């Protein structure tokens, strides 16, 4: 302990000197001299950090949730145990494992917890010294992580282990996570690149990325806890939320007072994220054979920037029924704003006996296409004895919270205040008389004419 | 004489316009899914070629990749040989320039 403190103090001095010369993570000499031994090395300078990380959503894939209907306040929910139709499985039923051989005799490893930053032996929500040492710190913190070194392998004891890049090269290139560190996992969710939420964080697609900003510039981490937005389908949280309003943007962010008047009822995203993409429908009852001989759920998808959102009032609480997960709110509740959402519809099996959505273990259908075998396996894992699977659809509203368009592509007056505008005022709760007032060019004619004249 | 020159000039303009149209019409967007059999990154790191084996036809197609994001994925091995790719490329002048290059696999 004393030794650790001395090393920490020494490295602290090294850090100050190093910072005065270059913006480089300290401890380089220590790592060069002693090698990198995973979290054991990190905690020399960052005592307690491994233990701290085990309490976060990134490790637990769950948290207590108090803004969603029909949940048990005493339980934790998240990717660990949720069942919905974008994934239809979770870390429990789709725990990382080897898929049975397909018709060609091939197998592969798959599982929802493939992205869990442990080694799988210490898995989602595990605790204790072994779990602390299993954390893959570098997958998030290294700019030179060799991703080919992170793969599932079966040990002699039959356990599946997720290997890591713990090389000195990776360890010498540590710092705050770059966008790519986040996107390694966050862009491949839902069955492929940019499928689940369908946003791209490239310079071409997002104004913040174009300015050189990275994910953690907005998701400002405190003790490895990440503030998140309020996507109705993103339940687990680290107890911190974020909005656009803060250090960078005020609640009167526009030069134009007319636009600023909207901020009480219109979320920033509504005008500034006019498009997303990704999957918009998926059928877990029908898997398609791939060239590899394995099967995947059939999915309808679009490229980023091809999906037009739907707009709804949202008071940041969530309706959760077997056939619908989406925003609650209304024009009159005094808490809601109009937000944009990507609507996704997924088909899966529901239990005819209680109406609840059933989960699916992907291993059987991935090998043979037999979806009911997947339901049987999942029911066995979850201890569900009485069930009668019938296909049905579930609608999910995903929040459109990323891929902020350049200013010239944001929605303006005429995009909404028009008879064929993007907002359906009637469905949003406005009377016929109000709709008439809200869709007349009188609201913006002179302003837009002036802008048009200036640009001509 | 003047009329003759006018006709010649008009014909010349028409020929050039037609050739331009033919050239732009020859640029064609192609979509394919294929497995990477080889990735070669240029010495300057600013481009790469990837050979994809088309899952439908079995043909090998060489794709030129120049976007920073995909190049970075090649460099840190987020995309490696053996990965299945969904690709959209522009076919022009015998060169297949990548416009979309994404792994099909996800969790």
C-alpha cells in the first residue's frame, strides 16, 4: 500500500512535469519499465477506480429505473434482462456462447454481452477482486487498441473467455475515450453497423463531430458514470442526465427571438436532428439464411439520414406495454415538449397465456433458422414453464438524440408551419382553429422573404 | 463559309457534350455483400484496397477505400480479413470507389 502511494506520488509529479510539456498521459515510463498488467497497473495511479467502475451501467448493464411504467422499483433493468423487439434477447438468455453447428458444420461465438468490457468469466454485474482485474480498461481508453486481439475463445475447461489487448503499445496510448472507442460497441448494436439507432458520428453527418468533438465532450463522465439523454427505450442510467442546455448552449440559443420562443415546447432535437436511419422493422419469427450458412433475423433498414422522424409530446416518462414502448406526455401536462423519434416495429413471439413478450435464445435459430427452438431455450433459461408462443408486433419509439445536422439543414419555420409540414398539429392535440393559425404563412412570410432576398 | 464554321462548331460542342454525358452515365453505383479476402493499406495510409468475394456470385471485387473512418477501422483491425461487409461502391473508369463499407455483423 505504502509502495503504491509512493509510486502514485512519484507519478503525480511526473504527470505535472509532463503536462507542462505535452498533453500526454503520465505513467509512460512506469508502463515501459513494468509492462502493462491490466487494471492492476491502472490503479497504481488511479486507486479505487476499478472498484468504482463495477458500479456503473457499463459494467452492470442495468440500474434501477423510475421513469418507466410497469417496472418493479426495487429491481434493476437494462440490457442485462430486458426483452424487447429490437434485440428480443438479453445478456441472460443470449449469454456469449458457441452456436451449435449449422448445416455446413460451422460454429461461431455470439451473445449480447460480447461488448461487455470484462473477460466474460467476470461477466455482467460481477463483483470482487477478480472482476476488478478483468476490466478491459484499454478498449475504452487506448487510441491504439488492436481489436483483433479481442475475441471469444473457448478455454480447456469449456468456458468462453473474451480476450483483450493488454499490450504495452495499447497501454502507452491511453487517454480519454475517442469516438471510435465508444462506437466499437455502440454502432454495432441491434444486428449490424448503425442498425439500432442509425446515427453516424462522422464529420459528414454530425456538426459536433465536424468540430472535432468526441462523445465524452457531451457525455461528461464523472467517476465512470455517464450522463445520458432521455431515449424512451434506453432505461438503465448512471443517475445523471444531460441536455443540450449547459456549458455550450443556453436556453435561448438563437439570435432570432422567434426561434427562442419555441424552446419551451420544442426540444432542440426536433429542429436540429431532422433525419436518422437504421432498422425500422425486424422480424424475429423469420430468420434469413446468410452466405455464411448462419441465419439472422430479417430486417428492413435504411442508411443514416434516410429516416424521417415522428414527433410526439414527451414528459420524459415512458409507456411500457407488451406491444408499445414510447413517450408519455401531452400538450397540457405542463412538462412535455415535442421531441423527434425513430419508430421501430419488431415482430416476435408473445405468450398467448399472459400476453407478455417472450424472449429468444439466438443460438438455435442462428444455426438452423428454427425460431421456436430459440423461444424454448430462452423459456427454459428464464424458468418459464407455461407458454404458448404467438407472433405479434411491438412498436418502439427510439429517441433521435444524435447526428445533429448543420445549421442550414435544420428545420425552419416553413418546415413545420405549413399544411404539409412535418408536425401533425392535429395529432399533437391542437384544435382545427389552432391548426389553421399554426399553418398559415403569415407566421413567417416576411421573415423568410427577407432571408430569401438576402441570399439571392 | 460562316455557316459552315457555325455547323462545325455546333457539331464539336455536341460531340463534347455527348462524351461528357457518356462519361457521367458510366459512373454506376453498385451494392454488394461480400467477405474480405485481402486488405492492403497504401504506404501513405491515405487509401486502401479491399478484395471482397461476392456472396451471391462468388466473384472477387477490388474496392478502393479512401474515407478516414474505414481506413482507421482497417488500421486498428476493427475490420479484418474474413469479415462480411455490406458495401456500396461507385464503378467508374475501371475503379470501384467505396461509398459505404460496413460490417454486416453486430450483436
